[in-house]
C-alpha cells in the first residue's frame, strides 16, 4: 500500500508511535476559554439582559 | 516524516478527472464569494451611511443576493468540491462514474443560476422578475417562481452528489471487506446523511407549498408552517457549512502543524453527534414566534445546548493535535509551544484564526441558544455579528486558507504568492474582528439587522461600548478590510492558475495518534445512526408541526399574498398607508401575466 | 475506546457549562418570571382584521386595576396605534398582529421584542416604570419600505395618560 498517499492510513496500525502525549498546553488554553465563557455569560445574562427595561413577564 | 517518499504523486496526478471537477466546484464557489463580497461591501457602506450608491429599496435585492450567494453557493459548492476530493483521496479510488459526477455539478450550477438570475433581475424594472425575499424567503412575501424552482433544482443536484459519494463508498467496501471506513469518507457520509434529513423539509416546503403558490396554483400558504419547515432545514444547514471546515481542521490542520490528529475515534463520535443533534433544534430560531408553545421551544433549547458538546470536544481535539505538532517541532513550556508553529504558512494561520473566531462565535451562539435571552438580541444586528464569526469566518476563512494547501494538490500549480496569502488571511481576521465586534455591540443597543437605514426619525439609540456612529465606523472599516481581503484571495488564485505546472507538490496526511482501531465498530454503523437521527427528528417535530397545522390549517388561516416581483417596491411604499395589494388583486395580475 | 484524561476533564467541564446555561434560562423563567411568546392566542384571519373586535380599532385600553391591553396592528410599513401611549408603573399586555406579511415588534433597547406573523397574535406582557419615550421598530424584513417602518411607545405619567384618554380623540 506504500505506493499511494495515506489513503488507507487511518486503517493502518499506528501503535508504533503512539507514545503517551499529555496536551497540557491545550488544557491550559481551553481552561482560559472556559473561564472567559462563564464570566461573559454571567455578565450578559444576569446584568445586561435581566437588567433591561420592559422584561416580558407574561 | 517517512511518508515523504510515497507522496510524490499529487491528487491530480492520480485522479485527473476528479481533480478537474474539484477545481470546477471550487471555482464556482469562489465566483459566488466575489459577487457576495461586492454586495457585502455595498450593503456595509449603505447601512452605516458611509456611502449610499443604491436606492434604499434596492438594499434588499443586494441583501438577498449576498445571503444566497454566500451561504448557498459559496459554501455548498466548496463543500461538494472538498468532499469529492476527500472521498476519492481517502478511499484511494476514483468515483464510480465521472459522468454522474458532472451531472450533479451541472444540475447544481443550473439551479443556482436560475435562483441567482431571479434575484439579480430585481435590480432592473425591465424584467418582471424579482426575489427580494432574503435567503429565508418567509411567506407571505413571494418571490418569482424561478427563485424557488432554482433552489429545488440545486438541492436535487446536491442529493445526487451525496448518492455519488455513498455509491463510491459501497464500491470501495466491496473491494475492501471488513476495513474501517477511512476517516474523511466517514465524515463525508455522516454529513450527507444529515443533509438528506435536513433538506427534505425545505424541499417539501418549496415543492408542496411555495412553488405551486408562486405559480398561482394555490391561493395562500401557512406562514408559520413554511417558516418552521425552513428552520427545520435552516439550523442543520449551518452544520452543513461547518462540517467541511471541521473535516479540514481534523484531517489537514494537524498535518500542516507538523503533527497528527489526536484522536480518530473522538472525531467519529463528534460527527455522529452532529448527525443526531443538528436537526431537532430548528425551533430555536423561532423562540419569539407566536403560535408555538413554550414547551416546544424549551425542548429545542435543551437539544441545542447539547449540540454545543461536539463543538467543544472539537476545540480540544484540534488544539491538542496542533500542540502535538508543536511539540514534535521542539516546542516546550505550558504555552511556549505556540511560538513553534508554522505561522508563516497562510493555510495554517488562516485556519487557526478561523478557529479562534469560532471560539468567539461560540459565546454569541450560546446567547442565541438561550431561550429567553433571545428577547434581547432577536433580529438585531447582533445575529449577523454572530454568524459572520461562524460561517463568515470559521467556515469562509478556513476554506480560503485550505485553498492555499489544496489547490496545488488538485492542479500541480504552486500558489502565486504565499506572502500575499498570509497577509490576506490576517487581514480577514482583523476586518472581521472589527465588523463583528461592532455588530454585536450595536445589537445589544437594539439596532436591527436586515435594514437599509437603521437610523430612525423618532428616537436615538442609547450608548453602549461606544456610540452608534462610532460603531458604524468600525463596521465600515471592518467590511472594507474584508472586501480587500477577498479581492487579494481571488487575485492570488487567478494568478496561481496562470502558473506553469510543476512536480513535487504532493502532500500526504498522517494517521491519527489514536487510530480507528480504538474506535468502537458501532461508530461505523451508518444505518443505526441515521435511524436514531430520524427518530429524534420525529420526536422533536411531530408535535409542533401537528400543532401548527391544527391551528392554522395546511394553507394557513386567512393570509394574503405579497409578490415582490409584481408590485415593484415603490408601489408598496406608496401604499404604505392604504390597505396593501390583496390576494385577489394579485390573482388577476397573474392572469394578465399568463 | 481510549480517551485522554484531560479530554475527559474537558468533557465534564463542557457538561457543566451546558447545565449553567440551561440553569440560567430556567432561573430567568422562574425567578424574574420571563415568559416566552407562545400559542396562548387563537389564530385570526389576517385578511379580515377590520371585522375583528380587537384589531379593527387598534388601541390601548384599561382592563383591570393598573392593567392595560394594547391592541397593535403591524402593516407595510407602520404600526397602529402610533404612538402607543401607556401609563407608568403599570402592567401592559401587547397583542400584536399583522394584516399583511411577517413583521417584527421591537421596543428598541428593551426586552420587549416579538415576531409578528399574519394569522397569529403575539401576546407579551411587560411592566412599565417611569415615563420614557421608546422607539418602536420592525426588525423583520417586510418589503422594500421596511426601513421606514417605525413607531413609538410612550410611557407617560398617570395624569397625562388620563388626560389623553378622556379628552380629545380618545374613547
Ligand atoms: C466581504 C465580506 C463581507 C461583508 C463586508 C459582509 C457584510 C455583511 C453585512 C453588513 C450584513 C448585514 C446586512 C443587514 O442585515 O442589513 C451581512 C449579512 C449577511 N452576510 Fe455578510 N459580509 C461578508 C462576508 C460574508 C460571508 C463570507 C458570508 C458567509 C459565508 C456572509 C453571510 C451573510 C449572511 C447569511 C447575511 C444575512 C443576510 C440576511 O439577513 O438575509 N457574509 N453581511
Ligand atoms: Cu440555529
Ligand atoms: Cu419590516
């Protein structure tokens, strides 16, 4: 199968080079993202939205 | 990597026929992108009152064309091109019959031309044709029949494209019994399965209601029903735009970063989740519709929120794959590895910036999904602010960036200027950051979307993160940068096409760190997932649709017909204070036309 | 199937985030009592609104102690009545319908916002505060003159409100 691109590559056995890899940088980045999401949500829902005039109550 | 030796033949060397159709599809897509960008800048400068070169009544012709060309032709033509490449490449076999392939391409092109002409004809009074109904075509505003007919033809073309992929996969399966479906093909098949489910509703709405109605065969339609059928399709279509970008992020981006996909099984899980959850959520576009019970809205919201999961998982998997690449290149530290990435490659930087904007769009998307907070932003310019981050950047910028990588593969021509490419993708990012940010801010102030003149005579907007005028300037500058960026992209591509062919451009895609053997076999069971998806759709829609039909009848409670193509805009304006053209007056007009 | 521990952590955080979102929306509904426009009103015949008891004469009327109903018709390209005058510190229910195409009803900068679909009546109830003049805009494209479709919602003092309704052209 070597003649082609990696057409069948996903089916190949790749255990040879799967040394354990810990994506700690990714975890850090995504942790930051999570914090931003939560803070922005709390601001926009509880302060911006619920603080506006003419809240629809019925 | 060791694949270097095997990869000396490019896609076009191996599959010249398929490469030709991929190029054709991509070029159709980019043609729509350029037209869309011209319209985009016109409307940006118009609504911000920087330059008004068209009468405001024509604004809606521009907007309809911008919407349709961008999100129907630009995205979907790119999709079929990319999917044709992905299926052929990952199965390593040609499509079963290239004539069928050209047939669907032709059908799609004809359909889009019909729709496009019917929209653009709105600019001239010489032709009695117009489709100023925007890409959502809500009845009872009525477009020229050719608008609906073209859409139906286009969708049928895309169905045949899907069948082409499925049949090619089945042929491959017979040749390779017992093998796992290659990841890219898996993604294509899942996406097309979702597309069949989603587009069935809009096809039904067009063929059963809107087209016969525009031809005068039925008198009226039920606005809530056709609206609901539109959004049955209208939300999953969002994922139809997004899935090709995901395919690129999962399978191409890691390679460009110098690494490999972190987890093949998770990628499969993500696509299964999209198939299952994309459709039973459309009612979240109707949170503020009368005539739909609050309970249905709540169910739709719950499904929508869970639809966040596959995207959040994708964020992790894709970033981890990139991090792996950086570490392979010698990157160290908690975040220091970020500097070890190939930021000079336009395909890399473009896709990464697209992903970053998608993360930002994730936030405004959460707000859009939150049922009651919809009161704050529904139909304000916040919404275009949101989807220019998602489809307008996460998708569009990924497509442009990927083109810098894929075009040499399908043409054997190196990119004319990679430096300009890099500049172009960064420019898009900056332009969109400005435009979208200001749109979000204006939206919170209550500035509506889809309007030629958002300044009103009776009141002024409150200030919020900068005044209304300031934000307009930001939008105008951002839109201009986006326009320039698009022109640079197209110019670069056209010059690339003039380049001589060379050899040695071949690229390969490495297998995943955690390969498909780690993925449970059940993931590849397409029948099962489709069955569950259909069940979920029935559960989500049977009751709401029944309730809507029960309330208003199949053809609606008494509702008139408002053809935009027979009553030129100015008449309607003149009629503003008097009762509008009623259905019977319209019927007699139809008689005259016949 | 092997899933990395960090990814599991992220999965858990994601589910938590989703619960926070759903929880907030639910809190909004039961705490401050935000309610959605829904199917509470019966369909009407959009082509025969002049025969409809509520919409043949769009108006604001008192329906209870400190409770008012505003019957509003949206059309290409305006709202009736215009301005919509309502008293301060009261509970006002808007009943909005369209006599032609789909429109929007958005009191600019506030949370009063709904689609207006011909054949359906959108019912939203709000509580007014001090006297303020709000802009009212149609935020759904409704034809070539969409951008001129605007109105006003004037929250006035009780005294002024009574003045308006008793004297002049009121009922
Ligand atoms: C050249 C860059 C672009 C500019 C300057 C631009 C500008 C705009 C503006 C100002 C609007 C809002 C108009 C209004 O609501 O009144 C708009 C709407 C829209 N844009 Fe873009 N845009 C650009 C690119 C894109 C791309 C790449 C896509 C998608 C792939 C896209 C999809 C849309 C859609 C779907 C709408 C909504 C149409 C509607 O409301 O019916 N745009 N665009
Ligand atoms: Cu949606
Ligand atoms: Cu309007």
